[in-house]
C-alpha cells in the first residue's frame, strides 16, 4: 500500500513538473523543476529504497555521495566562476 | 556471521557503490550547468526540439518500473515469489529503452546539423541519456538474473533482490533529473 501511494505521489509530481513548465516563471521554472525532482528522488529513496527502515550506517552511506558531489561542485565553481573576474597571471586574456 | 548482518553488509556495499555512481554522473551534471549558464538561449531552443510527450511518457514508465521493483522486494520479504514483479520491471525497462532509442534516431538529424551552444546541448543530451541507458541495460541484466533465480529467494534470504532493487531505483532517480533538464526548458515559449 505504501508503495502504491508513493507511486501516486510520484505521478502527481510528474504532472506538476510537466504542467508548470508551460507557465512563464523565468528562472523559477528551473527552480521548480529541480525542487520537484529532488522531492521525487526523496520519495524513492525513503520508501522504495527503504531508507525509512534503514539503520544509521545505510542512511549515512546514502548521503555521503551527495555530500562529495556538493563539495566537488563547490570547488569546480570557485574555478570556473572566477576565471573572468580574476584571471590567472599566465592567462592570455 | 548471521544472515541479517551479512545482508546489512551487502546493502551497505550497494549504497557505497551508488555513492561512486553519483560522482560518476556528477561531472556531466556540472558540465551541463556550466554550458547552460554560458548559452541559455541555445539550451532553450535545443530543448524545444525534444519530443516532450515521449519524454514524459518514458518518465511515467520508469517510475512505474520502480513501483514494480519495490513490489518485487516487498513480495520477497513476505516470502512470496518476486518473479512476476521482476518480469514486469524488466518489461517496463525494455519499453523505456525502445522509446528512448526511437527518440535518439528522430533527433539525430537535428543534432548532426547543430552548431555552437545547441551542439553542446545535443552533446550533453546524447552523453547523459546514453550513459543513463547503459546503466539501465546493466539494470536489466541484474533484473533478468534475479528473475531467473526468483525461486531461490524467500522471507529468510532475499538480499540480492534488495540490492538489485537499490540499483534499479538509483537509475530511475538519475532519469528524474535528466527529464526536466532536457525536455522542460521554457516550454511556454515553444
């Protein structure tokens, strides 16, 4: 029963993300789409992947990949995001 | 070591593997963010060439395959045979791949003629959905193996079904992010 309810919620969120993309919200369209995708991913992780019943070790393992991804995104962005504002001394531009 | 402890170890191993998979996909997601911020208009016009009905249908199919996979695990936990649900999961996975392949063929002409930012959009589209499809094919192999050995699993021993399920759900989750990134950009202006 929990599985079917989760699936119904996923389908409702799919309808929401599909429908919202036809409303002109500018940059907020992407924000809404990503928020809905995160909500769907959370539903799947908690109910389909059973993190709700899992112990601390499995929950930590599930989060750690995302933590590293966030760190690497942050580090990469400090590079790409500042290349024009503070070019390296040896940069030709 | 008890069966329960062994099962926990196996599931921990699968979650650790999935963490490496997150980092495997990660650079492509970063590349997407970087390229799209540099040329947002090219990404919007690229996105308008996507077949939104097929993409949305495929998202629904893949989420449904996750439901049947979860039901397979639920059946195995209760000691019932998971075979029927595993078969359905594989079927949905195959339908997804079929639709995806048809889309790739339909979009290829457009992609081959694209230049500049749109070419980058198509490169990321083919690279990311392609890598996702490779994962789905591997998932299909896992589900087929589980299906073949479905009679082995009962309420006391069904760790492979649980671990295979985790992988299948992960591949589904990746698609849930790819779908809005490629299909849903400024649809209102299409």
